[in-house]
C-alpha cells in the first residue's frame, strides 16, 4: 500500500482498442458478410458459402458490428480470431503495450498480464478467450517464457428488468447468459490451461436487475461488488508464485449479507478501501469547500481560522486571490474529480447487492457529494465501533488539528500535493 497519495508508481494509459474499428477502417459499417467477403466465398467455394449460412443466420451476417456483438460470442470470435495484435494498424494501442511487455521481460522484470471480462455476454465471452490465446501465442513467438497471463472472468451476476421487442432486432437476452457462460467455460477448460496461468471466476447467485440496453454506449451499468472481487484477483495474481494445479473457493459467511470478512485478504482490503473512502469524503465534503471559500479573500485572514493551511500554502501575501499557485488550483480540481469519481463508484458498489443481500461495508448515505460541510465520519464504515475508537478519531475537526500539528515541524509549504499526502496519511486506520 503506497504511503503517498500524489507520488505513486507510474500508470500508463494505452487508450481504447476497438477491434471492429481496426478492421472496418473508414467503412461506414462492418458486417460478417463484409469481413469474410461472402459473395467471393460463394463464387469460389459454394460449400464454404453454405457453411457460413449454417453457422450464422442472415440477420447475424448483416448485423452492423459497430454496435456490438449483441450477446452472440460466435460473431465476436469470428471477428477477433482474424486479428494480429502486432499489426501496424494497432500501433497506438497494442503496439505500445506489447513493446513495454517486451522491454520489461528482456530487462529481467516480472511480467504479469491480467485480463478482465464477462463470459456471459458477447464481447467478453468471445474476446477474453480469443485475445488470451493471441497474447500467449505472441509471448511464445517473442521467446518470453516467464510472463504470467491471468484472467478474472465474470459469471452472470445481473439480469435485465425488461426485454427488447421485435423491432429491437438482434439483442442480448438474459435467458442466454447461462448458455454463453457454459460454452465459454467449456472452451477455457480445454484450451485455457495452455493460455492462462490463473483464472478467477466471479459471479453471484443474488442477481441485480439493470435496465435493458441494446449495448454499446447506451449500456452504462453501475459498479458491482463482483467487479471489486475481480480486481482483487489481480492483487492475488501479482503475489502468487508458480504452483501445482489448485482450486480455491470464495463464499459469504452469512447467506443474507456481505461483510468485510467475506472479501479476500479482508484486513488489507478493508484498510485500503476505508482509507480511500475517508480521504474522498474529507476532501470533497470539507477541505475542498474550505479552500473554495478561501478564494477571493486575503490569505492571512483565511489562515486565522484554518491555521493548518499555513503549512501547505504561502500566506505571506496580503492580496486577495486564489489560494496557492495555478498548479495548486489545477491539483485541487483534479482532487475534486478523483474524489467525486471514487465516491460515485463506492456508492454504486455498496448499492449493487439489491434486496437479496444486506451490504455491510460502507454507508451509502455518507458517500454523497454535498454542498455543505460534513463534520463527522462516525458511521461511514459499517461494523466499526466508534465508541472503542474514540469520537475524535472520526471527527474531521480532529484531522485538521492533526494537520496543524504537522505545521509545527517547520517544513516549507508543499501546496495541494503535500496537503493530500498528509491527509492520506491521517486517513489511514490500521
């Protein structure tokens, strides 16, 4: 767990790779018939043209794949299996990623690639096994033997509230989720051991209902607890070593609820999530509001009521203005965006279990972004004993007192980054 909020490891964004766009090029649409040039196929080999008609309906062959695979894995597999990841057309995405993998492996670093995807829809069920195989083949061709390739695969954990109509056209159906899952797992049981070092299967018997969506940009499901478990698979995969074939299971201690003890490495996971939640709440619903109120007034006047600020910002100027430098103001905006994003994610996460499960992790009511100051974190964490911890430990005012104590160390102002680093330290509760 990093000890610095603003100075962690390097994170790279390789962009978004769309296999359909890479194949379609500048075409207005892309269909199965276009990919496999059906007319040419029928002319040169009527038998192959007939086979295509056996494998795919006319509606599937004419489906515009720019709108997704509509819950049909065979369509996605047919498209992605024809792709070469190291082709120059993918230079901005896969090219950069594979180049970094090659450099790290040849430099003696441990390389671990972790894939995520559902196996009950169309894109994930076709993409994860196919791309996994493409990656493993690329690693073999490059002579990279020690790279680990893991995957977190999501089994069905939601249903649709309603269904499409006859005018909707091809669309994903919840009734096909189990069929798609079975086919994907059968494939993985046969070829998966050759491609993946470790596979994490996550699903839920208590399904949440989402609004029906045809897919693509219109599908914007909220975060779900199962997705958090999938990410924790990444953490486990990074710490695991080569071992004999083994299978581990994860289940809830109580059938009617989900608690911190149900999460893998519960103590570490709880500490990290609570620390992030506390910082996001304290920053967005208190400290950030203070700094916003300081804009436009003499800085010395603000620091009289907030002495902790003198450690982080230069208050020698008598002029009214923005607290800190322009870079500090940019950092404040970035911190606001981070806090709002994390609070939204946590709120969705803690509301994703539906009526079938009682969520006992965090209090969703405390995760709202609010225009007024929040002064207490008393009931933010479910299952915490505030009487044992002491009231002051959950008061935001006490955190500010701790900030002021750090001012006594006589360090030069460190701006917004230093303020966030110090709050990150104070929000940690082992």
